[in-house]
């Protein structure tokens, strides 16, 4: 089982079943960050990535992240015993 949360500052918006990013690519400060044990959460992350036309970088939590570079974080994680991993 997996969960996906979008933590929004003021960059990512949702309308008509589609995410979109305000401004140009240069203004974009979003990151899709995920952890996946069985691959299900990775599929969710890839779906979000595709819905954003591949413009938002995607990476696993195993890679180092400089959070100061991002305004918006799309966070995907798997659930173990009712809590996030």
C-alpha cells in the first residue's frame, strides 16, 4: 500500500483531473520524491511525473536532496503498520 501527498507552496495547481505548473520552466521549483518497496508507489510517482509532462524532476528518497531549491514537493511513500516508511 502506498500514499502520495503534494506539499504546495504556490507552484503546483490542480484542475480538471490534471496537474499543471505556473510560469515557465525557469520558474518551476517542484520535485517528485518517492520511496517504494514493491513498486506501487513508484508507479504513482511516474503517473504524477507524466501528468506534469515530464517537466518536474523525479527521484527516490535514497538520493540526496537540497530542499531549499524547491517550493513544491510531491511526496510518495509506502505504508507499514499504519505509518509512513
